[in-house]
């Protein structure tokens, strides 16, 4: 099957080595954006220069409760759900990135071995370790019940990978063109996102945040033969699928590019589905087999979900979060460092159907969803 992404690349591609020798990495801050109300929808244009690689988004500020506040900071998705939506689009209507804030945490874990922003050393404390030697995890955001007339300082960082990997093999976005405008749109969440459906900031309460964005980009070499290969566009897109019953859950992947990864988050009535019914008992599994299916009947992969959990640990040195099933095709050679050199990514352009199937034993509650994040490479159409 068309699993070799390299075969999909055009022959005679520009020399990546020449580009790396002649380009220069730059990091520039975009204009700050301010949020003063829950649900604020703000945007900022990316600089029209060079080849864009990453956007690093830092959202910081304060939530100040008033009187009669209520709710408990959500233990499942807080603080990454501080932002309700993050999108990167072009003025031509093309979407490069589109996920909610929490999903961005998962996307960040794909970028480097062992990295999980949920277990980071806080940059905001003097002593990075506690007296017991345990890591200080995310001390920059509050937990527990909201208190009246209290100021909660918050800082959350997000990453939008415009390139498919830090090797710059695919996805660099050429922006040195006045006709092209790329815009980051970021929507602030609300207290009901952060502290549950009964969450209330209270009378006299307020929110005040700043979004500061750093753009990482590479200069355009003067030598025409030293330009990078831009034949592919890198995309990370989130879809929401209704989950109403137990059994096989199919997600039909759009057949329009090279599929690198697909991660499915099973949310049961607002809460991540547990992998096991009983703690410390791996025989009480709530999931079954996970399969890759194409052309209606071809099934190159069909594994017990516990194999996927083990592979996740082996490949990323971290464990999957509750309810998260990762189909990783970019990591076929054993390490994210070798992404885009893998022969296991699926080129779906010549297929009529490509789908992923996860068997779930547990019947979900009302308003349950499957949040699906797919990472893909799409051929650039040059008119």
C-alpha cells in the first residue's frame, strides 16, 4: 500500500543540506493581544517574511473572583483549556492548524521524546524541586475550589508546529509574499470551561490576559538552488465525533494526504474515559482492539489497545493520558527524531477510504464525544 511517504515526494527536490547551510533561524515576537472578557475572540497576523516553522504562544494574566464565586478548577483539562480554540489560517481559506487548547497539550508531546507539558518544571518558582524530591508539576495554575475575592495568576504555553518536525524536512511555510496573509486566531474560554458547568467568577470578578506569540522562522537564502522543499504543507486538525454506543468506533480519515498521526480522545459525558474499570487491574479493560483499515477490506494493523499504550511509552517515554489512543505512523522507525523518514506513513491520495477503528466495551453517557486529532502532510498546489 502507499505507505511510503518518501515515494510521494517529487523527484529533483531542492537540496535540504544547502538550505540548512545558507539559512538563518530567526525568532520574532508578534504584537501582543489582550483579553478582557470570557470568550474573547482575537487574532494576530504572522509576519510576512521568510519560511515560518513554529509559533509559540504564551497566554498569561489573572482571573479575579468577586463575591459569590463558585466551582472547582477542572482536574481533567485545566489549565490548557484556558484557550477554547487555536487556529492558524491563510487569507486563501486554508487551515494549517485547528484544535482546542487541551488538545494542544497532546500535540506538544509529539515534538520530543519524554516531553509532557503537564509535568514541566515551572519557570515561575525559585526552587524547581519540592523537599521530597518530586518534580513540581504546573504550580503556575490553581487547583481546588474557587475562593471569593481572590486573584489567580495564570500562565499557559501552547505550540503550533507549522513544520512537521524540527529537522525542517517538510512543512516550512513561505511567507515572503505580500499577497499571502497568515493569521493566528485564539479564543479565550470561560469560567464554565475552567471550573465546571456551575463555575461562576462572581459579582465584581474579572479576567485579564495577554497573548504573546513568538514566531520562529528561517531566512530565504540568496541562492535559488538552496531553497527548501516546500512540496508539502503540514496540518494538525481536530474533528469532533459523536459517541453514543459501545462497540466499534470508526473514524474515516479524509483521503487527501499523507497521514502521520491520529490521536483519539474518548470523552464520556465530559470526563476522559478510563482505560480500566478498576485501578491496578489491567484485566478490567474498557477498550478492545484498535485497527487500521483501508480499501474496505485491507487491515494492516489490528492490536489490543494495551499494545498501543505500551508502544506509546516505548516511543515517547511518557504514558498516554486517560482515554487517549494514538495511532502513530510517523514514528515507525522507532523515534520521533526520525519522523518523515518512516516507511509506515499512509499516503491516502489514491485511496477511496481510510479509517481507524477503536473498540470500546463501555457504553457512554449522554453528550459524549470522540475528539480526533490528525496530523497530515498535504501536497502543495501551486497555481
